[in-house]
C-alpha cells in the first residue's frame, strides 16, 4: 500500500500543529484529492474559514458533513459577506454547487457529542485515512495554540467511518436549508450590484 503522505507508513500516525508544514490545510487537501468519499464531523461551520478547491473536490462523489452547531442567521450573514470577498467567494460558490448537485449532504446532530472533529477519507475500496483534531483551514491560526491534529490509516480509518455512520443515521438533513441561504445571499448581492451599476 502506497503512503498517503510522504514518509507515512500504513501503521503510523502523524501529529502536526499550526506552526509547521504540512498543516491542517495541506493534509486535508492532499487527502481530499485521493478520495471518492469524504465524511466529516465538525462542531461548528464557519463559511469564512472553509477553503476547498475544485481541484481537490474533482474526484469526490459524496461529501457528507455532520455539524453540531448551526446558526442560520450567522450563516446568512457570512454568506452575504463572502460575496464581496474575491478570495473567498469561489469557496462559497463551490459549496453551493456541491449541495445543488447532491454530491454534498449536510446533517445536524446537536446532541451527538463527538470529540474531537474528524474526517474520514475513502477510496473505491473503502476508508483510507481519518484526520482528527481541530478542523480549521485559515492561516495563520488566530490563537497562541497549539492546534494539534493527527492523521491515521488502516483500522483507525475504518473505526472513524463506522462511528460517522452511526451519527449520520440519527442526524437531521439541513442541506436544503443551507443551499437556500447560500443561493439567497448570492442573488441578493447580485441584485445590489446590478442596481448600483
């Protein structure tokens, strides 16, 4: 079996922090590029910090996101502000397209109580890696830290996949509501720019 990241043996785990490279952003992107299925469980989603590219998501057929905390008013405000940020607007657009196509699903499970955040990456033959720890894309990290995360393969990835599935089955679908918020924010900003132009 080929290592997912250079220097990683199949039975070995890598611990990394916010100061070095690769950091969370590097590792998530590398693992996403090789995945057909991604299953994430995060406590809170902030649109302004999500940083995914079309290239990283090109082979992903199914992206399931579990959230514990979801505030519709905050999400709406973030979606509207992102439309004015040329660096971040493509990320919001990608999320909207993934939801629209059905490749991304989002469910809420406020009482599940998982710890820490985790993401399982799977290939055609099943789970290949699980990334655990703080899920935060933005650089630089805004606190003193440390912000640790680890990546594991093999049995750990399969365990992560089983536990994600357990939570997923009991969670509530919020994908259509999120798509609606993103679409309304895009339309609202587009209408304002037409009126101003």
